[in-house]
């Protein structure tokens, strides 16, 4: 390797050096400081005579006397099935005190683009155990479905719940509600016959040490770590490392999915911290900023990450993504959620109002959306009544929400008996369907049974979005009768 001592400038996380040969974009660089410390970096910009290097460990200790060596290859992730159960830092180095990783292969972290012709359409159900997602905004294999949250909301608790509870249908049929009380992750022996194994890749970017400890305690307590690979980039780690962490995580996911036939769920939190790192690097490079100071290429950069989800024809495995982002000021028109919404197939909203009521998890189904839900539910995938129950509950809850605004003006006494039923439904929907706690794992059958219990508050004539055959099969007469009796008692009183 040729060595240079030609550093001309150090700006934030960037080092600029003069060179007399062509240097490849994204090539790895080793920088040896005067005190003997070696730091790794990556070529961010290469032009004739000069290169810009982003340093993963930060530029502290680097001066113009430091030596620069160009490795001649791009950054690669050492991959092996033995990564399951390991905890790594944001650049892929083990931090759990375990043995060194002996890789089966080394894959470029940029990944290989999936040929659109080879993509299989996502249409197979993933059970998260969270009713507001499974019942109302279903996740399917190969989908990218982000969670839109806000500062101070419990999106980390929701991420952990999904990480330990998520199962593929073969697992769901056997594991079902057996882990409901404990919240434990399904064991390998719980998987269905002939089904691919399930793995979780958890990539944390810019989180605090306290959050990191909470994540690890939960993973170890529930046993979810056994089927997971955890990447941890802390808030005090260099911002440049944050741009590498999701690529490391996704490279590991692609290896497990497309070479080892795992169904992989990738949870990335927090994408807002990732985008802030992009903005910081852009400012150091003195780039012309785009909206609100973020780089103009942020859309392309995010798409490079999100589009690494999917299924490939002829391969049993799949990569499903749940990116989590906190919307600055709860503003969903902010560039980060706005661009994410364009690229991904829907969004799950964590609601501040529901959170203030103590609803756990505080997911609001009304602004939430899963664009692939219709293809991932129904007979053969979930129960045949899934779509009708979801549509009817959505309509009933939306009407109940509208009536709440009217009650603030005229009071409940001025409303009809029918309107009061919808108000009661909205209250019960939040407290019985959405509010399940962060440790309860509901199967899809349990979720739909709760849905029928709530819909049976209404007379059958109100269920205009449900097939008559399904009403005959699932409608709970006892529930309707008890509602009528309660109203009669209230009227007498």
C-alpha cells in the first residue's frame, strides 16, 4: 500500500489529502496518527490531485503529520450465520466480549441492486403480535413499513416488542399466544415444518447509552438476542459511523436472507439521526443545502437503503424493513418523513394524544397505512374475515372520532342512540384493541376475535362493510344482547 503524508486540511469529520494517483470512490483508508493510533476512513470524494476522506472514529488526534494509506478496496462486512446472537458497534466490530468473528465471506456494504424482473411481489403475512399493526395495517414479507413517531414517544418500546414477537405464519400457527404473558421470542423449535427460520437485524443509530442498556436488557431478558444481530451506534460515536451502520445491518440481512434462506426483519432506529449525520457531513463538505439544510441527494440516499428490502424469485428468504424515525416537531411534512413516505409502502403513526391517555402502544390507525395489506391478508394467509373486520373497524372508529368533536360542542345528551354507540366503540377500540401493553403478544386470531367482540356492539344492519356470511359465522349475539341490556338499565336509571 502506498503511503502519503500529504494532509492539507481537517474539517469536522473530513480529512483532505493530496494524491498523485487515481483513488476509487468509497475506497477504505487507514490513517496513522503521530501517536501511533490507526483510524479507518472512506473516500467520500475523489478528484484529480485531492481526495476527501470521512473518518469513522472521528478526526481527534489527526494532524498534518499523519500518514494516509489507501487499502484498494471498499468497506466490506464479514458475514456468517454465527453473527446471530452477537452485538456489534456501528462499524461492525464485536462489543459483546465474545470471540472474534470468523467470516464465511466478506460482502460489500453498498449491496447489490435487485433486478426488478427478479423481484417477487410481497404478499405473505408477518405477525408482529401488535393488534393495531396486524389487524389494521398488516406487515408482509419483503415490505418496507416505517414507524413515524415523535420526540419522547415510546417508539423504542414498540421496536423492541416487534423485534421479540415478530413471527412468520408457520411460527404463528404453532407459537400463537403461548408467549403472550411472558413476551418472549418464539424458539427455533416453534417454527413450522419446512418453513424458513426467522431472524431480526436491529440497527440503532445515535441512541444514548441509557437507551442502549435498555435495548440490551430487553433482548437478553426475553431471549430475543438468540435470533438477532444487534448493531449499536451511540450518540457520542462519530456521526460518520452513523452513515455506515444501516448498510452494515442490511448487508448482514441480505446474506442471511438470500444465502441462508432466513426471513429477516430489519429494524432501523432512528433514521432522523442518520439524516442529521448526512447533513453534518454535507456541511463539512460545504455542499449547497436542500430543504431545511439537508443534502439535496437525501432522497436518493434513503432510497438506496429502503429499496434493499424485498424478495427474490427462486430464493426462500426475504428482507423486510421497519425504519423508525422521530418527526421533528411532530411535523410529517418535514423532509425526513416526507421523503420516507414517498419511498416506502405506508407508515405507522405513533400518536402523542393516545400516549398521553396511557394507551400502549399508542398507534393511531387512522393516519396509518400499509399499501400492501390487501395482498397479505385473507384466506390462506390470515383469516378470511380479516379485510372486512379491518375496514369496518376503521370506518366505525373514524365516525366515533368525528362525533367526539361534536360532543365537545353539543354534549352526548344531544346525540342519537346510534351516535352514542359509535362513541362507545371508539373508547373501547382504544382501550381493548389498540391498548394491549408492550409485553402482550396477540396472534392474528386473537386480534380478529377482539375485533368481532367490538363490532358486535352494533346491530347487524350497521355492519355494511362485512360480508353477510362472515356476520353469520362470527357475529357475537351475546355481546349485542349485553349491550342492549346495559342500555336498558341506564335508561331506567
